[in-house]
């Protein structure tokens, strides 16, 4: 049972040692330890604040990124739509130009054919006229070989012509 009853001398020396140790710690170690704890506390608070700020910045960047991506998608869709419309317009214009060119070519060909037809008809008329004159000349030559027939023809034409 000795262990449960403290010795008064031991209690006094232990208490005195404890008080001296607390005073020494208070004078030399307590302030630097408290200062280190306060610095550490401020550092942790600053780090937490910086982390919160960084998280807010990341969230803001994510919002901006999302908005930018949406705007880019809209712009891309707009450009694709404009490109399709431009393609359709270019194709339509090319078709119209090709149709106009084809119409011009058909019209030019039609005029050329008409001109060639008129030229051919004119040449035919000229040839027919030459042949007709040749045939008439030969017929008249046959008919008018005799003087009697020549006189009859002259009288006939003179009767038809009236001299007023």
C-alpha cells in the first residue's frame, strides 16, 4: 500500500520541479510555441482562403469555358449554315449561268441555221432563175427558129401591151 499513499517530501519536490519547469517553459518556450502555433494557424487560414478563391476561380473558368464552347458551337453551326446557303446559291447561279449560256448557244445556232437556210434558198432561187432563163432561152430558140413564128409572137405581145 505504499504506492497509494504519497510521501509528503516527494509531493513537495515534484510540485516545485513542476512549477520551475512551467516558469522556465513560460519564459523561454511558451511564447515561441504560441507564436509558431499562431503563425501556423494564420498560414492554414490563408491556405484555406486561397483554396476557396482558387475553387471559385476554377468554377468561374469552367463557366467561361462552357459559355465559350456554347458560343463556338453556335458560331460553327452558323458558319455551316451560311456555307450550305452559299453552296446552294453558287450552284443555283452556276445553273442559271449555264442555262443562259445554253440558251445563247441555241439561239446563235438557230440564227446560224436560219441564215444558212436563207442563203441556201437564195442560191436555189438564183440557180432556178439561171436554169429558167436557160430553159426559156432554149425554148424560145426552138420556138422562134422560123420567121413566121417570130412575127406571130411579136404581134401577140404588141396586142397585149396597150399604148395609152
